[in-house]
């Protein structure tokens, strides 16, 4: 939120909150009491991703980590205890998804702890990492569970599955499985580590892919 060039809305209710503005405003007016909020982002221009329109000079109200109000600045009266951020000249957009990253691989010269906050700096609040070692994934989960970690939500599969000899890459991020028994063993290992999804790479026949899909579905 402190970036000089834009403000990122980090919350799942960004779109729903826009539709609730009128109701929230009327409720506050009827009660005559200030609306509770923890943080107010004031004077920001909201990018309405449903219509492509720009809503200038709006205030976003956050409470308990969620957006509870999106309204023209001054329209809703909020509690005096809320932290106020002057966002005039800045823009607010819903958090972005990066569907293909490799931030858990640590082979770029930067550590995962250095790379992941850069996603947030670009407005990316959710990302999908496309293969890493199970050790790297465990270390990342341990890090983000701490109070000081600043990171988006990252979905990660652990190592990618191959059905042929590995031609390149870090072998810790890859595993070869060519038989039904090997596929079952690999999937059981990934389930034990609670991976978010399974990445399938090269060498699989259509029948093997169908078998892998059945096995994965059977394991939830």
C-alpha cells in the first residue's frame, strides 16, 4: 500500500464490495453512527475491472483484512480511530494472479524470501509456482507461517512428473515415473506433503495421462 506509483487492493471481496456500497452507505446514514474500519485508503482512483471504468476520489475501508466499503470520499462517515492513507493520485486494482512462476527454485541469484515480496510490489497477491523441490516448498511454507513474512498466496506442486529421462534441469525439482506403481508412489508422496496440484511434463502417453488423472482424483 505504500508504493509510490499505485495502490493494490489485496482482498477477495474487491468486486463484491463495489456492489455493497449503496447498502453500506444507507445503513451508516440510518444509524447515524460512524462505520467501523481499521484502515481507510482515501482519495484513490478505483479501477472497476468489470466495466473498465475509473472511479475517482474514492475511499476504500478495510476491516479485519477485508474490504468492507468502496464509496466516494466523504460519502460514508468512519470511526476516528481508523488509520488513514492519503492515496490521491494513486490507483487501486484487485490483486493480480501470476499463473506461471518459479519463485521457489532459488536459481536466479535471489532467495525465495527476496523474490516473493517482489510479486506483491507488482500487485500480485496470488501466484502459481510451476515446480520446486519438496524441501523448498516446505521451507517456504514454514517461512510464510511466521508473523514477519510478507508474501502472496503461492500454490506449488513440488517436483514435476516426467515419463522419460530428464534432459535438463535440477533433478530435485523433477521425478521420473513410467509405470502405474511408480505413479502411485509419487502421488502418495505428494499427497503426504499436501501439494496444491500436480505438474505433468514430458513423455506421457494419452493412456498414462488418463491413468494419472484417475489416480489423482482418487486421492482428492
